[in-house]
């Protein structure tokens, strides 16, 4: 199967390891992976901060770049939710064939765990990662895309991985994109609660399907010198006994 | 009377100059407030979740609630006229108020006509929205709040901070102090040696209020619902104090927002299931009072209030906020409300619903109102619990697009937009960042310090993903 990787601008720039892990995982599962080089950003930051016009320009670009692919995989619940949920609304008031492009592209965009389970039909990806891991179901993955237990199913089948329940898992980490700098006090307090819960559950690794949220919680885990690492779901699933 | 002009009340909210961020940051300095809020919101949140989960048809009920409200709003003119006719036929008097000033004027004249200078009040959001108590006080009329929590707020010279539990920011020790120090100025004093046991506090309030109920000739209420086909008013409350006000006085004046109308009795059935489970986490509401017009010897006035609502109705995205039944489920699940507290929102409508309702009702002219659409991480917990499926994140994003943006942010966003509009530009910027990666300090100056004060920055990797892809 030939899939296009939408790596996302955050992963491209700050977390290339997640992109590499996604490529290696998909190839291991028999997919032919393409990276359309013209891709940049889904426009979420602009739209959600109130810069709709800039956001729409980026969204138009996204639909043009990915229009010709059968399936698009994004290692980010938030960016996938942006395309699938917010693009149709953005397109409602726009002309120039944007609505048609969205109707065509949006349903083909999958978050990684959705693609693995719903499209490829795989729940055991043959990974090995002998560590204590807890999973934070980020808001847009949980309440936007409704990933449900897909990531947990995948993690549950990783050799050696001990999955620890995260108290208050469904509560937001306080990132919220520009919310984290526009309301930094509330954001940091939400983050601190998340960090406390991560420490309480005794995990060595905090995993999520979104690096932006992980970057936020990880930033405080690091500042507080907790020793807990952050890892994107793709990076854990890409690990095998050989690596 | 002794209490006149004492309360700060909601009207003081208006024009609050500071932004939500500043209000929230200040509230977070109060550790006791934080504990009170956390305990209260998490308790109600849990109760709600349990009684919602037990209903197999919750999703259908919610959809029915949404559909009834949308239908009614679409034909609001028709149902309001039908309501007016039915109320009038049943012996009530209907008044139309375009804004807060007009409503306050109408109510004040109605009270004056009775010759009374004291009125008792049923817990009501809308009379706080228009600053009725303050207006009455300025005209020599004292309004006595009779809802337990509103009483605590009024005696404490305080503001409500939650829709359902206005004194959520107070714990029982604080309430004891307020009762002990302030009750005497408003009527019967608190008993000697009052403890902070909930039963003792409730008894003190009961004795204090009972005297007031029996002596008052005029009551003012809001309403949760109005039934157009019969002209029936519905008040949903937990204490029975509202029913005292609705039945004992000779004159009852109800001020109700025009969006509260429902077409038929059958529609009410849906909301009497949705509301108690969403708000108090109860299966059934304890005191549901309904009345139609006026009985012999009593007078009933209905003041129908617009105060910005038709403007909201004209907005295709924002109008869904008018579906709100004031259950406050969105407040109880909101991680931002939990930290910031209700006062930070500077309005009688705090929390997520306030963040979309307040800027629509009173515009975004002030710094505070302009900042309210940003008082959310867009986590979506509010939408999930809303019994009428108001997509609060969607409206927040829409309002953000209409907000005034700071100049520096505008420039940064424009620059980011330019950079991301072309992969070659993005690539060059990434390579520059990689080259400078060792020079980026752990703590950044200026606005970026908002992040680095409490969180490390992620490390810039040795190469971007796209460079790796091209190379491999």
C-alpha cells in the first residue's frame, strides 16, 4: 500500500525522530511511504489563534499537496483532527474549489494508530520496548478524533512493555497551542497536575500520539529533573528487539 | 433598609479593565480558593458522570434537547408572541425589554407601584446580568437574595463565581464567618456560637430567610423555561426557597431572557431530564415550580429581556450559545475554570459558556471581553458534557478570529504564515535553527519567557525530518 506521510511542521522541525520512526514502522508493515516535499503545516496554530485567513491559505495548500494520495498518515492526533474536523468548517465560507478539495482529502487523513488498526488491520506491530510506560490520551486524539483505546491496544501488544494507568488521564495538559503562552499561569498549573500524575504512576516513559503536548509536559518533566522521558507512540512502536 | 446599596454585585463586573490572564493569575495566588474549587468541581463532575452514564438514551436526549432549542430559536418571534398571548390570557402582564436599562426601569416601576421597599429574590442569572439589585438599591428598594449560595454572596459583599453554585469559592469556615459577621445587618442575626457544620449553617440561613419570606409582599424571579402553548413559567431549584418566593408574596415579577421559551409541555420533558443530571448530578430535580398567569388576589408580571440576544441569534456560528440551559456542566469539567475561578471571567456567566456568551452579549470592546475567547486550551471537555451539544470550542475559535490581536503577535503570525507558505522557506529556517541550536538559552526573554519560566524548550535536532528524508 502506498501512503503519504504528513509529518507535521512540529515533528519536521523539532521531532524528526518521530517522522523517521513512522517511516520505519510503516515500511516494516509493508507500506510504501512517500513524503510529499511540498507539505508544510495544516494551519492549526493560525486558525485556533484567530488568524483564519493565514490558516485557510495553509489548509488550501495541504489539500493540494495531498489530494492525489489514497491514504495520508499523520503521527499527530491534533493535526489529523484539524484536517478532518476543522477543514470542513473552514471551507464552508470559502470558494475556489476548497470545499470540494476538503471533501476529497479529509476522509483520507488518518492519525497513526487509526491507520494501523482501521486501515491495515494490525494490532500487534511486532515491537519490543521493555520499559514502564504510561499513556496520555491528548485532547484532540481523545475528544476530537475519538481514538478510544487504539493506542493502548497497540502499546499493550509491545513485548516487554509495562503499561501503567495514568491518573486523571483525560484531563488536558494545558498546552493548547498558543494558550500556553497567552495564559501561561493557568497552562503551567494544568501541566504541573499532569506531571504530578505522571510521577505518581511510576512510569519511566510518558507516551502520547502528539508531540506538541509531549513537548509541553516534557518541558516541565525536564525542568523539574524528574528523569521521566517523553516518547511519541510511533517511536515505541518502531522499536524491535533488533533495535 | 439596612442592606440597601451594600452589595457590589455583578454590575461592577462590567468594564473590568484587566484581561482574563491577569485575573486568573491573581486568583491562582489564593491556595484556599484553589482547593475549594478543585474539591467542588471534581465532586459535581463525578456525580454528573455517574447519573449520565446510567441512562442508555442520553445521546438521544441530548440530540432532542439540541433540536428543540434550535427549532425554537429559528421561530423565536412566533413562540414569543404565542407566549405573550397565553400569559395574558391567564391573567399575567407581559412587558418587553430591549436591554438591561429598560428591564431595570420596568421592574423598578412595578415594585414602586406596590408601595413596597423590600423584595425577595429567587436565584436568577438574568437579573444579575442586568444588575437589577444595584438598580433597585439606587431607587431605595432592597433586594434580598434567598438562594442559600446567593445569600452567602450577598452577605459577603461578594460576586457569584459559578452559575449553579455561586459561592463555590467559599468553604464552610468562611461561610460561618460571613453569617456571624454580616447576617444582622440584613435581618435576623446568626445564632450565638454558630458552628461550621453544614446543618448548623443551613439552619441559620433558614431562620434568617423565613422571616423575610413571611414579611415580603413582592418577589422577583427568573425562569428556567417558559411554555409558549400554555404561558406556563418553570423554575427549577434545589432548596424550596424559590418556591417560598413564588407562592407567598402578592406580586411576582419574573425577568426572563427571550431564549428560555419552549413551544410545548412535551418539550419540557426532555429538559427536566437533561438539566438535573447535568447540573447537580441528580436524577430528578427537588423543587420544580410551575405557574400559569396569576391567581385571585395575586399579580404576575413577566419581563421578556433581549439585552443582546437577538444579535447573538443573527450569528450563524455563535447562536448555538443561546441553547444554553445554564446547567454549568461545562464549568465543572473545565480545567481552566478550575484554576482561574469564576471571578476571572468578569461576568455572571463564567467558565466555558461565559467565554462564548459574554463576548457575544456585551461585545469585545474591553480588554477583558476581548481576552475571554482565549480563556481555553480548546480541550473539548465542555462540548462533551454539554446537554444541548453547544460546540464551545468552535465558537471560541470563531470569536478569536474577530478579536483584536496584539501587534507583536500579529507580526509573528504573519511571519510564520509566510514561512510556512513555501517549503523552501521552511527548510531554510529549519537549517538556520539547526546551526544556532547551541546558542538558544534555556530561559528566553520577553513574551517567550511565558513558556520558559516553568518549562524547558525542546532541543533543536541535528537535522530536520525533511533533510533526513532527502539525504536517505
